[in-house]
């Protein structure tokens, strides 16, 4: 998995200047919506941080953003997030 870049190259006019946690949240949202991560799957922040080459803090903020948008839910303060999103059928 390719790490999420912190800063784009200056010559890249189509660069995404969003914060890393927003980029990661978008990637995870797309994977949830595509079915890569399914309802009930655990999304441990430490694993995601290592997989995408970001800090645990970035991964935690991305998961919090997904929770605010009802894609994931955290059962307790120290529990992993679980996918709660289901496609509308």
C-alpha cells in the first residue's frame, strides 16, 4: 500500500492539499462503499496507520471523521472502530 503523502510536489497543479486524515478518511470511505470493508469489520487505527504510512493520530482522526458520517462506530473509548455502513437497497 502506498503511503499517503504529506505535501504534493510543487509542479503538480492537480495536487490534493487536504490534510492527511481527510485523505485517509476518503480512501477508507471508498473501500467501505465498495464492499472491501463490510458491515461489522474491525478497523484498528494502529493497523491502518502502519498500512498507509501515517501516524496513529492521523488514523484516529480519519476514523473519527468516518464515525461522524456514520460509516463506523466505536463501542467504547478504547475499542476498535467497526464498520456500520450498509448500502441502501
